[in-house]
C-alpha cells in the first residue's frame, strides 16, 4: 500500500525538491516578502507560524534577518561580469547596460516593477529604435534580474512579463548597381582602405559581427574558404570565397603582419554611415549588404537551397523572402495562365546553314 501523501501547507516549500531541507515564505511587517531556511518540514511550519505571529504583534525581525537594501545598480554590475565571462556580445551589452543604469541605477531592486520597465521600453520605441533593438533591452533587463536571483539578491524577474515587440524580419533592401558605383566612388575618395571591407561583405554575405571578429587563422587562402563562428551557439561553418573576396583578403593581408584580427576596427560605423550619406543612398544599413549578396545570387538563378547554405540560414523559409527575384519566378507562371484552355502551340525546327549547325525556332 502506498504511503499517504502529506497535505501541502501554503508558505512552506523545499527549495530543491527531494533535498529534505524546507523553507518558509512570509511577508514581514513592512510587507516585504522573505524566505527563511528552517530545516525539517515540521520546523518550517513552526517557523512560519512564529513569523506570522511576530508580524501580527509588529515585532521586528532578528538583526540577522534584516537584509540590506540591494540597489538595481548592483545587479547591473553582476550582470556585466556575467556578460563579460559568458557572452560574445559583451561590448554591446556593456553600452546598453549603462543606458539601463541611467533608468534605475539608484532604485532598490525590489522596487523595479514591470510597469516601470515597460515605460522605459516604450520610450525607446518612441525615439525610433527598431523593435529588435527594444527587444534586446528587454532581454538585458531580464538577464539582470536572472543573475540577481542566482546571486540571491533578487526574488522575482518582472522583465519576463514585459511585452515582446514583433520584429520585421522581411526587409529586402538591397544595393542597386548604380548605388554601388556611387558608394565605391565615395569610399575610394575618402576611405580607400575600407573598399576591401565592402568587397568582402558583398561577396561572402557575412553578418557584420561575424565579419569583424575574423582573425587571420580563420582565412584559408589555399582552399579559398573562411571559418565563421556563430556567436549565439558557437557553431562553426565554412564559407567559400570567390576571386573578389580572395583578392580583398590578400589586400588586407599585405597591409598587416598576418596575425590577430583581420580588421583593425570592431565596427564599420565610423566610416560606412558617412559614406552612405555622401553617396546619397537612403534607408540602407550594413546588414543590407547581406541582403544584397542573397538578392544578387537569386537574380543570377542560383537555387534557393544553395542560397540558404551560402547565407547560413537554418531553414529555407528564411531564404524564401528572395524567391520573387528569381528569373521568371512570376513571369513564367503568368505566361502559362494566359494560355489556359487554348490549343498548345507547336514548335518546329527549321534547319539553316549546315556549316553553322544552328536551328531556327518557328511557331505555327
């Protein structure tokens, strides 16, 4: 016969189920939620009763249980250290976390609630930041509280309840041939040392972060491939290099000692945005060079499956956004529709000059 399960008592729990170590949870006289380790289940029940009685009698907690007030800025410091040790995006995290510090840095962490966080995120969106950027801030605030909980400096994570913004991942802006000519002319005049950057971006389709993290150990001139390490999962993929990309890497190699990072800067913002403006190109970002890479491959008739592999997409659905650019994608289908219900045309071959061996198509 199975042992009868003991009834649950609200306010006592095992922090680690099965450990046999029980805790109690209660609100003190100020309304602050506290957790206190008691030991056995019975001890936790007795302690809970005592603490509730103390609250009723307005008794102060023992000095040892009066925890100091943790400021939100202290949680940010812990989150920065976590990001530095565990995340490739630490430089970006550092900049954004300093913005978050300006929001709540001196506020007690226990007083930072979902409405206040949501208001700050709305403010970012009102300033024109993209939904994806706002979501990055939301994730960072959530990370701050998560690390705080792990360090037992926070009890809840209100950022998890904040709204996730819908991101537009269907952007298809790509560089036209005329725009590229204007952009190259500007770069050659003002930033000639960065024309190789443009060539590598246009002929590899690498994301900005992956490209500017490259070291010379990642570039294999003999086999004409480079190694890309994906920042989120740490996976490695190998990207083939065409002659334009190889020449661009060789140009950069001649101007370096061949060790360390391929590029002397971590981001192209200091010159690329200025070049785009001088060239008179509007609504164009660095990531649109990656769209240009995929769009041109598709317009040249490269199958979508192969484009997917060259882009490093995880599914064909991500690549399908470029399918409308494929030669005859819509034209062939509409031509077939125009002939619906009509007799099919007969095609006859009429031989011409026997020396050339060519044939003329005649439609009857």
